[in-house]
């Protein structure tokens, strides 16, 4: 009867154990996850020159002399360019010609804005805080008192044993 009771007691104590993996699956650890998103805006100014193609204009005219003065007899053709506007004038026997043109290149500037996003994720594992209940506190103190009594009784038995052995009455 005694060996069967010990085997049953051993089997009962071992069946209550659980592996660490099964315990972690059954009771997951409480964790808190926080995500911090940081936006950085970077603005840079860029510039460039855009060259324009060559351009020209043309005026063809017939000139003649009348009474000692130069006179335009006939304008044969005027061909302005895309950017060039030709002109001419005859005053006091002086022929003046020219052309108006915009700059041969255009200065162009622009701003580029880039937004960088940094994402930082942090996980905080919260450890459970175990609080002792009133009943558990009672068991702790009563267990401490019981152990103190057992140690005192065991010490008294040892002292009596040595006294009886050395001093036989």
C-alpha cells in the first residue's frame, strides 16, 4: 500500500508541471508597442540656364536718291525672328538699322522640397507585478512560525539526546 501511494503522489505532482513553451503560448507576455514617426522637410534651391537657339531677322528695301536725299523706294520683305524684331529708319540721309532681342538664355530657378519619414517602433515588455494577498501573507507568517517551532523542537531533542548519552541517569 505504501509504494502505491508514493507512486500516485509522484504522478500527481509531475502532472501539474507545464513546459516553458506551453506556458508562453497559453499566457503570452503583456507588451506595449509605440510607434514614433518623425517627418524631416528638406528644401533646396536649384537654378539653371536654358540656352535659346540662334535667331535672326531680315529687312530688304530698295533705296534711291531724290533731290540729294536718300529715300526708301520700296520695302521688299520684312522677316522677324522668334525673338528678334528688326527696325530701320532713314533721317537726314542717315540709315539706321537694328534689332531688338531678348537674352540668349533664360535663368530659371526652382525649389525642391523632399519630405523624409523616419519610423521608430519600440516594444516595451511589461513584467507582471505580483501582489501578496492577505491569505498568502498569513501562510507566509504561519509557515515562518511553524519552521521556527520545528527548529526549536529539533534543537531540544538533539540537546536531550547528547545530555542523556553523556550523563546516564
